[in-house]
C-alpha cells in the first residue's frame, strides 16, 4: 500500500467519492518505489547472512504493523462494499491512522535494521525512505488523530 494513496483515497472516500471497497483496496496495494511495503521489505536484502536478534525483532514488528494495516484495510473495504451508502468516515479515519502508524514504524525501523552503510551506499533505499517520509506528511498527525478521537467519542455518546 502506498501511504500517499491511503491518505489521499482515505480523504476522498470519506467525502463519498469512492463507493467500492474493492477499488479502495486495489488502489492502495501498490508495491512500487515509495510504497510502505516496498520500503519495509527492501531491508531483507540488507540483512546479515545470519540476522541478529535485534534485526529479527524489528522485522517482526514491521510484519505485525503492516499485516494489521492490511487486515483493517480489507475489513473497511468489505464494509464499504456491503453498504456503500453508509457513513464510513470513522472506519476510513481509523485505516488512515493505522497506515500512518505503520508507515512511521517503517521509517523508524528500516534504518535501525540496515545500519548506516546501506543508508549511505544504497541510493534507492535512501530515496525511498525520503519519499515515504514526504508521503506520510500528507497525514495531518495530531489534527487527524484528534478528529478520529472526536468521532470515537461522538459514536460512543450516541450509542
């Protein structure tokens, strides 16, 4: 999933422009340069022949964060497909927050997994990390998280 697509499509879907969850999923599952998945899994080529426990721990954390985001995205897409006319604003905001969190995990953990040499010698990896950092800035961090929190509280109060 490309963080850029998630943030842009999440906003558009929240405004009712996307009616198909399957469309949302297909648009978000790109595996090209600048994508969260591509950057995260590029580290596997930079692992030591026998990865140490710290590298393995970071790879495990990346896997968990990305798998959770994918599962939430699939669930949200199914909800949109089941009831396209319903208000999916809270679900979309939740997916956006989850992908933003996973993206920040990738940005934090990839340099820790590979160390300084690949970051200085692998121009593609360095560029992909820089692109990903720019994409994630499309998320408005605390402002979007506050809006999500407000939706959660409103939903709880109206239940």
